[in-house]
C-alpha cells in the first residue's frame, strides 16, 4: 500500500519492471510490533486494524487502473507461468501472489 503509486510512473515511463506483491491480507510487521508493546493483550479488537481482508484490496485492479498490466496467482504453478510470461514481454507488469495469511 505504501508504494503502489510507483506503478503509475512505471506505466508512464514504460519501464521494464515486474512488481510482485506477496499478498497475505495482513500487516504482519505491525502485528509483531503490537505484540512487542503488549497492545495485543488489549482484547480481540486490537489486531483488527491490521487486517487487509475487509474491504479486500485488489492490487491487480489498482495496477490496471494506473496503466500497468496485472494478474493474480493463487497457486505456485500460476505464479510461475505468469512470471515467465511477463518477463518475456517488455514494459511494466504486476503479479499479485496470494499467500496464506495468519
């Protein structure tokens, strides 16, 4: 979410950059920090803001909206096939690789 705006520059400049987002629908690093400061013990609702599952972010749609061709892979074989395809094509691409979350 912090660097998604870079996709617009990739499209505008037609850069040969393939962006891969490993999407587990969770801010894992923030969950770790929540635990470190003891805030996770505040109750069941404390970690809810760390979830990226509602509303679900569609990184492929965000990329397409900025002019970057994008796809989504749910299994390793899909990811491998998509990566081979985009690396053979010039210009920017994005692959959203869905991985299991917490």
